[in-house]
C-alpha cells in the first residue's frame, strides 16, 4: 500500500516537471478544410486562430513555439489533442504555421515550451502613499456624494414606512 503511494507521488512529480521543460520535435499544421470542426476542448477550429494540438498540456495552456531555422516565434493556445504521428510534438493552426514560416515545408522542427507570462513589478506599499482628497466645498463644509445622500433619504423613508 505504501509502495503504491510512493510510486504514485514519484510519477506525479516526474510528469509535472516534464511539462515545464522545453520540448523539441517536428510540427505539422491542420488543413484549411478542417476549419469549423470541433476540437477536443469543444472550441471550433479556425485556420486564422493561433491554436494548437498537444498530447499532454491542459486545454487553454499558452505555448511558445520557436522555429530554430529562422528564429521566428509564436504563442499558441492548446485547444485539441494530438498529434498521433510518431516524431511529431505539436499540430498548429494554419495561421501559426504561417507565423513560423513552415507552410512550404509542411513539417518542420520546432521547440515547444510553456509560455511564462511576465509579472509586472509593483512598488511595495511602504513606499506608496495614496493622496488625500479634499471633499469640502468652497464654503468649507464637507460635501457628501449624491449617492450617500440618496441612500440616507431611502433609509429615512423606509423607517417611516415601518413605523406606520
């Protein structure tokens, strides 16, 4: 029982670390005639979309595909399963294949890696101070926003109705 648990944990660890590694192999692309057909994720395939088919990445994962021959890159979204041909690692939409410059070859070597979205750096709160807003009018009395006054009026009307 414990041995099975260790094997399961080890298998999961290996499979998750494999998803983070760059993968190289051959890429092919869908035919334009398949446009409109449903993919495994349920989305419709369109030849102008930047989508792909991959065997292991979850649907919706963004992948960066690089053509090492010319250095062109494209970011595609996984919407289908496949390819089921030995030696191929990814099936691209026609538009993605055009962006990579592999239409003429039909099948071309590529490098596939998970696209890491960049994190926008932020300023820590200790260095950031919000400006104070002066809500007073020219006569010096603080003004209430109209929505606060309307809310108070509704509350007063509701109390009068309840008292009756």
